[in-house]
C-alpha cells in the first residue's frame, strides 16, 4: 500500500504507479520473545499449626503413635442416675437387713424353744411343696392342743422340713412337736428341730450385701460426677484438643456406642505442662468431628484427667 495515496501496489514495486512516490519496503518485525515462567521452588516444610479441612487429613508426627484410651462416659449431671442409685441402695439395704433380721429372729426362737419348750403331739392337716428355681421347699401344717391358764386350747402351726422327712408323712398322721408355753403359736416339729442354717443368713444377707455395695458404688460415682461437673464449670481451664481417633462399638445389650479420642496439653499449678489423652462415649462429638479436627475442652488444673469436650448444643454442653 502506497504511503502517500493509499493505492494498493503489486508485490516488489519500487514506485507507486498512481502518484509516482517511492515505496519504502516494510521492515519485518522480529518475533517477540515469549518468556516461560521458571518453576517455583518447593518451600521447606513448616511445623503443622492447623490441619486442612476434610476427612483424610494427616495427624502431626508427634501424635501419630497415640494408643486408643479406654472410653469413659462423659462427665455430666447424673440426673435420673442419681435417683436410680439412691433407690437401688435403699432397696438393697432393706433386703440386707431383712435377711439378717430373719436369721437372728429364727435363732432367738430356737434358743427359747430349746430352753423353755414343752413337748406335745400334733396332727398333720396338710402337706405342701413349693417349687423354686434351684430347689423345692417342703412344709407341714399341723394342729395341737396346749393349756392356756389351765384350759386346753387348739393351736395351729407350720414348719419347713426336709424332703426325706416329708415323704414319711401323710395327712392325719400324728407327729411330735415342741412349743413355747408362754406363746404356743411358736412351735416346731421335734424331728426337724435345730438351729437355723447359716445358709439362710449367707444367701439373702450376702446378696443384700453385694447389692448394697453396688448401690453405694453407683451413689458415690453419681455424687462424684456431679461434684466434678460443678467444679469443672466453676474452676476449669479451657484448651484446644486434637481429635486423633473415632470409632463405634457394641455394648452388652448390642447397642452401638460412639467413641471419640482426643489429646491436649494442660498447664499444672506448679508450671509444668503435660499431655493428656482421653476417650469419651459421645455420639454428638462423634458426629461433629473428624480425625484431625480441633475441639474445645475444659479441664481442672489440679487434675487434668477430669476434663470434658465443650460442645455447644441444644440444652447446654455435650
């Protein structure tokens, strides 16, 4: 193209055929150099302060070898557990004293009959067998006459006897008995008369004692838990815990339990700093956190093992 008149010229022309102006050849521009960005140098790894989001995050090296602690129930106000423990303990104590009192009552009756009892002949009126889970019990019902202020009076009695003696008896048969003259309602079959079996004390009394110990343990645990929760809320220190394990398990009834394990550093009153690991049965925390998450925790400085995840939820803290 002519720079003077703008006419289109054939390639290689020295002058414009329209206006006669000399044509200057266009200078070819050198291609621009395209700069290729140099690859970025890899940065040196830095200490892990926070973990990336996502379920496949990696734990810091210092926490990689932590063992799964035994899960515990989270600290919480006992509520109905406290009332259950109280009722259980009262029932167990009453069962214990009932067995002990029954044994001592039978012992006192035996001692009085042995010292003051009078012999008599009684008529068998009924025989009875009570079937139990472990064994059968045999009873004989009888009636006899005893003098009250000089007048003969009819009295009735019942006594538990052995199976061997039971098969020897029949209704209408006469058997020897012993009775207390000051109170003829207290009597016993003479052939089976003897001190009460210690088994009568060991069985109900022993069971009542075991149940009482269980109730006292539940009661103590509930009261301790209530005191720890109150102390934790009043004097506990906050910290950030790292979730390093979570799993599900089955309890004795076959129900699923949700467990979560965490680790945190606690400051002791003497200035030392220790690492605390703990596992809780806590479904709310299990559903909320993944391994590697950070969660708030509250602990007692004098005993950092008394701690609890502080998870906001409806109705308070989990």
